[in-house]
C-alpha cells in the first residue's frame, strides 16, 4: 500500500477521484517515456511538471505531455511575463519540496500558478506525479484544473532531439 502523498491528500480533501499507480524507479532513467511504459499508459497522457520562473511573476509550474518539451516563449506569454526560464535543478526541491522525477502540480510547499498544456483537455485521464518518484496519479484533467486553478494553453512543442 502506497503512503499518501501531499498531492493525494489534496485531492482527498477536495473529494476529487483519482487512481495511484506505482512503478519501480530507475534512478538512471527518470524520463516520462520510461514512466509511461512502467505504468502502461500512453506517453502523450503522462504529464511532467516543470518548475519555471517568469521575469515578472516569479515561480510557476508547467504541466506538459511526456513526449513534448516546454515552449518557454508561450509560457511567458500566457503567464504575463516577457520571458520565462526553467529553474536550475538545485532550486527545484527548496522551492517545491519535491525532487526531480517527483514534482507534482499538487501539494507543493507553496502555491504557485500552474499552467497546463491544453492538449490534456480531450482526454478522460492524464497521469501526473504523485509527488514522489515511483508513483503517478491518474485523474481527469478537468479535476486537475479545478484542484490547482490551472490556466490552460498551448505551452509545449515537439521535442528537439
């Protein structure tokens, strides 16, 4: 039985239905593709949460499909910033309380604005980190939007190899 994470507790408090899916963590490969394969879920429905900082608004969280990369120009535009950048890895845990590979838009140390890639909207279910490596939360994207008051928009682009 999985321990309840802050992310799961937040959903419980809001009476939002979800499913937890555990998987074995490979420290050398924390990629969304690996997570998707392990939880047997389509990669385009496995969302990764990136921590970014805007030049005007400060820290924000961006949830994008596992097969895409963050479009910083689009994120800046939608969030009211001139520019946005991904925060350095060493700042992720102090800012959110989460470690790389376990950042969730739910239950972080502080409430940051959350931006969700609008490609999530047609799906019944997407997967996000439960706030620890080795566990994903499956939930309806509309419920995620409600839970974190997410702003939706086109904030991702095809990955450049």
